[in-house]
C-alpha cells in the first residue's frame, strides 16, 4: 500500500492566556494510504477537527510533520508550492450552509476554485465544467443559477462536494459531512462520496463523532481521545474486536442489530464528561472514565503499540508488564 500522507507526532496547541494552553492535538502519528478512507472518530473536543484542519494546513502545526507525497506541507514556504497543496487537498464541512457564501450563486461558488487555480481557460469552459460538476453530484445546470438558501441540507452538501471536486484534488478532509443531515439523506451522501472516490481516485479523511457513521465508508478507523490516538485498526478488526476501553464504550453506544454480538459484548458505559484538554489527566488520559483503570494508569502514559498486524492501541491492558497488575486487581 502506498502512503499518501504520513502524519508524524503532530501537535496543535492554542495559547489561551499566559498560563493556559489548549492541547487540542497532542502528538498523533498515523499514515493515510492512497485511495483509502481513513475514518477519524471521537467525542466533541477530542481534537479530531483540529487534527483535520492542521493536516490541511488551515492551522499551522505547533510541532510535528504532515508529509504529503513525502513532502512536509508545514515546512513549505514558497507560494507556488503552497498553491499546489491547496489544490490537491480540499475540505468538505459539516455545515455546508455556513461554508457557502449566501450572496454567491451556486455556479460561482463551484467555480471559485477553478478561478483561483486558473483551471478554466474560457467562459465556456468554466460553464461546461460547472455544469459537469453539478451533474456529477446529482444536481443540474439550472441549479447553478440559484443561491445556497434555496437548497435542502443534503443538496447543499452536494454543492460543497462539487466545489471541493472542482479543482481535481487528490485528498479530501470531510469534517462530519453527514452529521447535520437527516438519516435518510446520510446514506445518499455517503454513497456519492464512495462513487466519487472510485471515479476520481480520491483519498479521504472522514471525521465523525460516532463509529456508526464511519462504518460503511472507512477502510481503517482511528479513535481519538483528548488530543491523542487511542486505537487504529482496519474497520473489520475495529468493529469485531475493539481493544481500547474507549473504543469499546463508543461501540456499545451503537444499537447492534445482531443479537449474538449483542449478548457476547459486555456493555461498557463511560460516565462523566471529557476532561479539559487544557489540563489532561496524568498517565493515561482516559483513566478518569475508564472502568479498568489501575494504579499504573495514573503514573505511566500507555505506549502506542501494534497488538496484531495493523491494529494499534495505547492501553496498559495490552502490555504484559501492566496486565499482571490488572489481573491482580481482579483477583483481590
Ligand atoms: Fe483504561 Fe488504563 Fe487502558 Fe487507560 S491505560 S484505557 S486507564 S486500562
Ligand atoms: Mg468538530
């Protein structure tokens, strides 16, 4: 598998005031392979959107690297090179309405990227391209003359997708693209994204707040908690055998249609709110909500380790050294 992106120990901290730093993304490393969909999941405030935006270079990284085709996008400085990255990496937003200029017609919104990157050489070519894009996403040329408010949520997301697609990108960060849509519309948008991925050879980073939303689109899934990665696995592995207690908790919140699975899976309910990323708990950040927490969890940060091939987890339960402690705790 060819790596399109390599995210290396990426950090994005925001200085709130003289004393407090919000560590929204606090050292995450993962790869995204060419042509895959990488689902990034976590509760609100876990840093997933910030991670997406920092990867896109909408935010400057505090530390770390994002290599795109082997080049660190945060190290780039020359304008021309930046422009190429801006074209190759596009974003689809959660609220397409907020991200579409209400005073622009749909065709001008879609053509904006074409204009910026000078991808249409005549007015006719510009118009043809816009009409083709409208059709690709399931709209028609007549829709191009209207304004965003005249469309439903699902249609507006289609417009947002057409706009992203206009510049022929390689990589798209979709930040909760279906969260705001009716359930009946969600599948349509997911299917559209899947079709476009095949037709255009796209790679996606698909951000969502729950695991059920990324299930049908992701090849691999990463679960984030308080600015760190808790677990990464191929989708099938993650849903069949979640390792991290946080992933298990997120999964037990999904209604399960298969009663066999329902019975065999211990339901883990996580209580309380996510602690503040300004002062995360010592050791394992999940320990304040983890039903398996032991003494070491407060003292030692769990290592990021490959449990089985391609299945990574950061939890002491999968480390022999601390696993003994857990067994002892169970015995007492
Ligand atoms: Fe729970 Fe400890 Fe594992 Fe953290 S390291 S998830 S607190 S068992
Ligand atoms: Mg978000």
